[in-house]
C-alpha cells in the first residue's frame, strides 16, 4: 500500500519536479536522476555550481548495476557491509547516465539510504534519485523538516516528514580507481572501519572531490550565516571574554563544564555530547538554533582529534571559513 504522500511525491518526480525526503544523514532535495529537467531544477534551487556532482540514491544494492559500469570487488564488499547506510561509493558511470548528475565526469556517486521514508519513496518511484542536501549551496545542512522550510518554504515541492535525522552529518564518500579505495569525504563510517573490514589501507584524499580542484583554503561550506570560530577551550575562554566585554552576543557549542558562563546574559551556551556519534547527530540542529538567535558570533570548543571525530571536525573546519569575514 503506497501512502498518499509518497504517491504524490512520485507524481512530482515523474513530471520532472523536485521533492524533499528524509534520510539518516540529512534531508535531501531529490529529482529523477535520469531526467535532466528535474536535475537542473535541483541545481537552480540550491544555487549549486554545475560542476559539483550529485549523489544518486537507490533502493538497494541489486540496483547498482543500473548506474555503475564496473563494480570493483572492494566496492561490492563495502556495499554489502554498509548499505543501507551513510556510505557513498564513487564508481565508473554507465554511458546513459546524464552527465549533469556527475558534474561532467565519467564517475557516478551512489548510495542506499537507511530511512523508512526514503526506502518507501525509492521503492514506489522505481528509479534513482539525484539528491544533495535540501539547503542553499554552502549553508548548513538540514537535519529536520523545519530547517528545509526555512530555506525553501514550498518552493522545493512536497516535503516528506521523517523526524530528526539519526546520523546527522553527510555520508562518507569513497572513490575507487581500479580496486584501490580513496576516502573523498569523512563521515560516520570511518576510514578505520573501512580498513578493518577490507583488510587494507585506504588513501585519504586532500580534497572532497576526486578530479576537481582542491577546495580553496577560503572555501566556506556547511556554514551558518553567523561567523563561526573553532577554538580550543582556553583560547575560547579568552575570546569569549573579549567579545562579551564589548557587548557582543555569543553562542557557544561547549564540551567542557562552563558553569560560570551560564549566567551571563550575552552568552547562549549549548552543551554538546562528548560522544562523537551523538555530537554529529546534534551538530547541525545546534548550529541552526544558534544561527537564528541574532548572535554576533558562534564559538565552538574544538572536539578531540582522532578518527571517531573525523566527520565532525571536517564539517566544523568548513563551517569556520568565512570569506571576507565579519
Ligand atoms: P553532497 O554535497 O552531500 O550532495 O555530496 C556530493 C558530493 O559527492 C560532491 O560534492 C562530491 O564531493 C562527491 N561526489 C559526487 N559525485 C562524485 C563523482 N562522480 N566523483 C567524485 N566525487 C563525487
Ligand atoms: Mg550539501
């Protein structure tokens, strides 16, 4: 039985329009990946440069051959182990896939999302959905439906409700050239988990995109509108004092005990989890909340280094770049 919401979303997709659907990572802005008109709408709505390829979401591993020309043994094993889940594989692309989806490349990024609403939509639709995050390019990713409504109102088509996202940061991306895997973007499926499973070391790319120019040092991505600074605890304390002493209102994502600051009128303090998966789940919702608070600055207490924190640290670094500054 297909619910009326899903049936209406499928109708939109078949007519070349976009829909918003929940996944375990973030909410996606989806279009029929085989329909250039729909995919074009995704780029236009997001204001996304055409050379930034989109991830194709499919219902299950059995559909992968419809997108990938070749599936290296390592890629197949990763898909069997981690799908459905927050892992995207970049593989050689079948000829008939519109190159608008792949940013002109001969590789395509594919994943199977782990969310009952996404699965129901993909099953009823029957094809692949090209779906980047349902936000404006470069801004905070949406992990709740109200984040999407704030960005787009009704402009992006129907928004399927799926509650808060359980993973909360974008998928890990692994590319294959031959059988050699490369980590293109860290996520909650860590490089170490992949290495332990495959029994080999994987390369770590310096950039998010294979074959694309390295993101410039000033590139801002996954960022709130409020300027954000990432600082170790001691440096954060002195920065906070200097900002509040000149009357600035400041939001803080805190890991340590900051009891003495809680009472300060200028300070909005959000205590974050010291466990990486929970921190990742809460990260964008916390930043969305601070971003609408009319604050002058967001200070983030730097999380620990180490693999488990790889995805969180990567997103925080990108969020802290403010070209032009303020
Ligand atoms: P998102 O921005 O979360 O929609 O994820 C899309 C990202 O996936 C892109 O910005 C690239 O980093 C990566 N990606 C997608 N397709 C490819 C591809 N064909 N080759 C390399 N990276 C890709
Ligand atoms: Mg995105």
